[in-house]
C-alpha cells in the first residue's frame, strides 16, 4: 500500500511538472495506466496534494478542469450511447444476420466513428449538447446501413421506408455494399427524425449539424459516394492520431470497461446517472436523478419552448413601437444585429479553435446567435409593453435609439442561450462551468462594459417569466460577479458616475445614503430608467408622470434647466443599494463561520466595510469586494484584540460558494504589481484607513452603519420546486401543466416515482397519514436546523501558504 501511494504521488508530481514546463511526452491515459489509478481517483489525489493551494499553478488547474469536463461529457455520452443502442438493436437478431454484425462489433464501430467525428468536427470538448447531436448523426448513418431485421421499432419502419424509396441495403461489412450517393445521404431524413423525436432533440438543430458538420466529416475520411465507412481498424488508427496529438483521454477504453475510466461515486464530480431500481416497499427514497444528457436536453427543451413562437425579425408589435418613435430605430437595430452577428461568429470561432473545428464552430455559432436574436426581440417587446402600461407613453425613441441598451439586451439574451447550451455533465447543480465561452466572455465579444450590462439583468428576468430557475440563478450570479469586481475595473463608467455624484452636491454627497440601508429594496426602476439615468431633476418629483422624461424625448428638454445642478444617477443609486446588500450578506456568512462567539464585532466590521465602499471607493479599483471584506474583518479583530489570523480567514473563505483562491493570493498592490491579501492589508488598506480603524479602539467609536435589509432574492423562482431544508426529500412547487415532451422524456412533473409523497393543492390527496408524515419530516428538519445553527466550529488553518512572510501570518503594523 505504501509503495502504491508513493507511485501515485510520483505520477501526480510528474503530471504537474510536465504541464508547467510544456513537456507532456505522454498521454493522460498512459500516465493513469502506469500508476494504476482511475481518472476520478487521480483528480481527488491531486486535490489532496494541493491542500495548501500553492502547489498547483493556474496552468495545471486549467488543464485539470479541461480534462474533468472532457471525462464527464464522454462518460455521460457513453452511458447514453449504450442505452440508446439497446433501444435500437435486437439482442438476438434472426439467424439470417451475419455473425460479424454482433452487438460488440456494432458498439465498437459506432463509438470509434463518433470519437473520430467529434475530434475532427468539434474541438468543443465540454459541449455535451453538440456532441450528443453529433452522436445522433453517427447513429443515423449506421442505422440506415443496417438490415431492418436487426432493428427494433420505430427504427425498423423508418429504415424500411427509406429502402422503399430506392436505397436498398446489404449488410454493412459485406463486400457488395450498394453505393450511397450524396443525394441519398442528403434526402434520407426519416431516421434522424425518429432519433430526434425519441430523444427530444430539436430536429432543425440536428439536421444543421448533420449537413454542415457530419457530411463534411464523411468527406474528410474519403466517403463521398462510397460503400460505407472504412473498417474499424482504419478508423481506430485515425483516432489514434488525434488522441496522441491531444495527449488526453483514450475514450476507446470505455468499450473495454477499462478501470482507469470507471467512475468513482465519492471521488468523482457527482454525475447524475440512471439510478438502480428502488425497492417498492420502501416508503422514502432518494430523489430520482436525471441523466446528464436528459438534464441538458430538458433545459434546452424549455428554452426552445420559449422561443418556438418567437421570430428572427422584429414582430408587427415591435414594428409598431418603432414607427411611433420620433426617430425610427428599425434600420439601426437591424444593422446592429447583423454586425454584432458577424462579430459573435468570428469571436466564437477564435474561442473554440480553428482548423478542423471551423465547420463545427460555424454551425454552432449560427444556431446560438439565431436563438439569441429571437430571445432579444421577444424580451424587447415585453419590456416595451410593460413601459407603456407603466408610463402611458407610446414614444420610446430615446430608449430605442440607445446603442448601449440594445447591445446589453442582445448580450443578455445570448448569455442565456450560451449558458443553457453550456450546461454539461459536471454541472448537475445548474451552475455555469468556467469555460472560454462563459460569462464574462460575451462582454469582451461586444466590447461592453460590465456596469452597462448589469443595468439590463433585472428587467430582463422580469420581462421573461418563462426563464428556468437555472437561468435566473445564472443571471443573478452574473449580476453578483459584476458587483463584486467586474464593475470596479479601471475602465468602468462606474467611477465617473461616482465622481459626478460627489461633485453634484459637494463632497458630502454619497452614492447612496446609509439611512436607506435597512429599508426593503423596493424600486420601480426599469432598464429604461437605468440606461437613460440620470432620469429627472429632484424638483420634478411632484409631476404627474415622473418617469415620462425617461422614455419620451419630447418631454426631456423640459426636465432640465440651466440653473439646476446635475441630476442624480438612478443607476448608481440602485447599484450601491444592491452592492451594500450583497456585501453584508457575504460578510455575515463568513462572520458566522469565524466569529459567532463575538456577535458584538459584526456591526463594527460592517461599519468599516460600508465606510470603505462609500468613502474610499478607490480601494475597489481593479480589486474584489471580498478583499475589502476580509481586510475589514481582520482590521477590527486586530484593534479589538481578538485573535483572528489571515490564515484562518482565507481557510474559511475558500469554503464559501463561488470563491476563487486568486482573490486572496493575487491582490493589486500598485500598478501592475500583485501580491497576497496580507501585503495588500499592510501596504494599502491599513495605510489608507489607519485613522478610521483606530477609532474603534477609542471610547467614541464611529457611528454604526445600519444593517441592510436582506431579501431572499429579488427574483421569483415561480416555476421551480423549493426544497424543505435539512435533507428531507420534501419539495414545494406550484401546480403547473406538464411540458409537452414525448413519453420517453421526463418532465419535471413526471419525475416523482409512485412511492413519493406528491401533494397538489386543489386535488384529491388520499389518506391523512401522509400529511402526518410530512408534518413530522418538516418538524425534524426545523430542529436539525436549530441544532446546526447552535454549533459553529472555526475552520482549521491551512498548514502553509506561499504568501506568508517568513513563516509569520502577517507583518506588524
């Protein structure tokens, strides 16, 4: 056992060094074979080796993330592939079928063909959806070459229909195959239609992949009007070249049940897979999981349902709004959509990779952009209808001629589409994986400032009530990332707005008064208000339609006069309100983990934190909200003689959701110079706030800032079940009609086995015993929550951090 552990450690170290030095002379699978370890165990071991978070570089971390995503997607696809083949082919076909068409041979030929097609056509290794659509294309090709006697229904009928239409078949590996012309390949879509229906895939999308990606792939391996695919050995040799070039995972080994590719439920990334059958006698079971492919298709299907009725061009209703404008924006909107489309497709290809991937990226980017444009027009129309009802105004010329508004709205629509399709096997919780195409990629594509993008998010969510819970959570996370750091970058318009705010009423003016902090976050501001902010003079507050100046350009000149001071920025005020609430929520979470025994310190830390954001906002330039939070916590503990070291703080911080070690390992000190958070505290934070921090040690501390009112979430997840906490399998969900999916596709309302307790208010329920069991489970969950709240243990400090100064936690001062 000792020698085995030693061998594994050497393997991990060799891998780390090889990646850092760009000297990978072996493939990842070869390394796993040499040390007799599985993919999942290797990743787990690497995580243990990096316990101090300074062993593994960003470069290694990125490589490992890519490998994990590739493995997760391949594993999910292989499981789906096996199950699908079982539904297509008879286990014991009639004796007339050649023995060489055995199930093992069928699986091997299909799978290797798919791997080769995926490698040549798509270099988007973590794109589960496009890969699955390509797999359907491969299955279609082979099904049409298969004798009908091998097939189950409905595939048998589909192939027979194709054969009747003049494309006779002989066994796939026979020497006298009939010639398949390109014309036949192009027109035989009956099988692909059946496959799409059985798997709830969008037929147009799969056809697009088939004709623009799969057929060119066939041509690339010498099949134009050929007698079928080359022998499996020839295909395997071609795949070998790709595998050795990429130095990653040999996915052919899935066929052999190779131990290096076997999933480990505990160590791996907790893929959702088809569960074993539950015992019908058990009253309570685990929640029935979806397979990764089904989960991804479910999310996409819901997006497609939203967009099925949407159009690629402005609707008649939108055209009517455009015609009502003082300056008709239609031409500029259409030209903008076209030009941004060219930009999007170009940047998409660059991000995905050129060469063999160009075909795949072209079709993918066209599909994504088309859906994004549909959603863009749909949400724009919904927003204008809401504005018309709210303001009794029909002329939206100023808003509809605002370039930043349109660019932001289109970017938001595309982000929803990209995130929906970006969901992969490792994202069972619905969070977006970090990929080249993940947020904030779309901002760089459109050269859009994060602060401008932020203005559209809330209105977008409210304007599209059909968004899934995952998509709402994703957009909310985008909003949080903007408030944490992206809006505070040097080139952000935020700093100019703050500066104007200070100049408006002199230095006493604040971006947002502290007196409003403990009030609920209630506002009626829409995207129109925020993009055209400052909206109105304070002197105009008493007018009958205070917002009319926002959207009606004819009224705008009357709202200002030469004697009035610059108007207050609605977008800045609302931004600060939200930042304060997010900042306190994060502080409270970290405080509870570290200092629950010193409750009196929380209002002091919050006051210092809030003071910094309000008055020393330059400290946020090119930095992160959490860096200021951790320094505020450390500073107050230092002055109050509470022993809390940075090691302890960052140990707890790294366990919080949505955190990154770069936040405390790489903090801006001065121009283009970065160091640890300890160095930042000593050289920058403390120097700037020393006088203020020392006041907390005196008998006359600063006036405490009010604690912000924290709502659950500004966004309603109306169409999603809510889980009762503490582990019980009780979900509360509004009654809704099931999605109109095919019988083989589980909708959210069909995913509860008979043994579940499913209560739908307004319908007959049955015996009272079930209600008593639910009450008991809820009561148990409440008591568990209370117990867990009472017990709070501080995390153990990290053993060693590279940014320690000569073994000490921090320098004196």
